[in-house]
């Protein structure tokens, strides 16, 4: 029976903590413009630094493993939840991150169909682009934290940005370059 409680995440993680986890991920859902990955810096701050429920290395590994796996980008939320509180953590984080934003997207979709020519809706949509870019840059900064001080990381980031801005090269080649650089110890 103890193994069942541990798998569910209830052995050392009670209902109050699960509700707190769920509530925080509901809040993050409303900030996830550009996808859940854009809220990774706040997830890391909350789970690692504020609550101490996981280490920085566990968080970074969770994101990296989930991003390397086939499937939707949101898988990292499930893996973070699993590492924090077992299967109940998966439910808390996934329902928290998906429920509010899904309801808003559904509602806005209906509104947009009814008022497609509204200047307010078009301005709102245009304003989301710089917000999304800023959130993605902050996510990259947080995920780089374990290797940020190494010279190779800066070079790899610069090469990646320049290549993406100036060429039509597939990002997969740059991901492969990053993997090779990491395996060679060139990024920390």
C-alpha cells in the first residue's frame, strides 16, 4: 500500500500542496502566451527556489527530456509534475496548465468568429508577438543557467541566433550541433 501512495505522490505531498501546485499552474496557464514553455522561468522559480520541491538540475533535465521526446511541447509540464508529486502531480500540473487557457481560447475563438473585423481583436493579436518573444528569451535564459558561465554556451547561442536570423536552415541542424557540442564538453 505504501508503494501505491508513493506512486500517486501522496506519501510526502499532501492535498494542500497538490492544491497549491494546481493553483499556481492555473495562474501560469493564463500567462502562457506562446505555449507552456514560455512560463518555464516562473515554474523553475516556484518549484526550485520558492518551494524547494525539486532541484535546478531536476527541473532542467525534466524540460530537456520532455523536449527531446516526440509529442507536444507541453509534455515537460507532466514530467515536472511527476518529479514533484508522482501521478497526482501530473494531474495537478496538467489540469492546471491546460484548463484555464483552453477555456479562454475556446471563448476567444467564438468571439473572434462573431467579430472578425474588430480593430481591438486585431490589435490584441498583434500585441502578443513581442510578449511571446520576450517570454521565450527568458525561458532560454533560465534553461541555460547550468552552463551559462561556459564560453562554449555563448558561442553556441550566438551561432544559433545568427543562423536562424540570416538563413533558412532547419533548426534541427542547430539542435544537432548543440547535441554534439554538449557531448564534446564544449558547453560546460
